[in-house]
């Protein structure tokens, strides 16, 4: 079987997998200009390969996700490179601890403000490390809306007295509870 496969490859029949299915020959990753341009004479650098902006038909490697970049240069330690994510996680942990120790409003405010800060950092900073999960726009909207919602819920929270009174909230709650 191996001899047949070697014979096919030698005669130009193409490579074959172990199960006998043919494998298409692999061409160059980027197209190369065959000769001078059609519309004009050859220039000094005309023999250089022309890179295409199209995606290759055969994927050779995976692209780095948008958030895989570093917030600071690579010579710095990992915690310093991921400071945006670590700051949001620290503020969230402080909020959870405050909630656990009997201060739910302060804890929810800390968590909501941490998410709002994440939204602002995602908008302002060019590279935020692992804080980038989706596209910049989607991250900003998601972090911002969740942060505002949690912050408003913390301010309207009825335990023991709300810090913010919204007139329509009482009727909305009565309507949904009935």
C-alpha cells in the first residue's frame, strides 16, 4: 500500500491519506505575481511576491483573539500585563465581600461600578488583555448595560430605605407581583 502511494506521488498522482482518499496539492500561501503588470512596464520591485488581502482557502494556523494582546510590553510580569482584568476582578471581589459581611447595597454598587469601569477601559485603552472577550463594541455595551443595571438596582434596593426613589418602580413592582 505504501509503495503504491509512493509511486502515485512520484508520478504526480498526488498524495493520499491512509484510507485512500486523495489529498489536494497545497499551493503557496500567498499568490505570487507571474510577470510584469498588464497595464505598464515592469518596475524594479516587480519580482517581489504580491500579498493578497483575501483569506487563504486552506487555513494553516488560528488567528489570535482580539483580547490576546498585552496591556503593557511583554517584558513586564503577567499581573502587570493584565492589570485591567485584575482591577475589575478585585473590585468585584470587594463587592462580594461587602455583600457577604452584611452590606448588600455597598457590595452591589462596587460590582456595578467595576463593570462600568470595565466598559470605560474597553473603550479607552488600546489593549486590555483578557478583559477583551468579544468585539470592542459588544464588550462595551455588555459591560456598560450590566454595570448600569446592577448600580440602579443597588440604588433602588428597598433594604432598609432606598437611596434613589423612582416613582414608576412601585407601580411596576405591584403590577408584576399581582
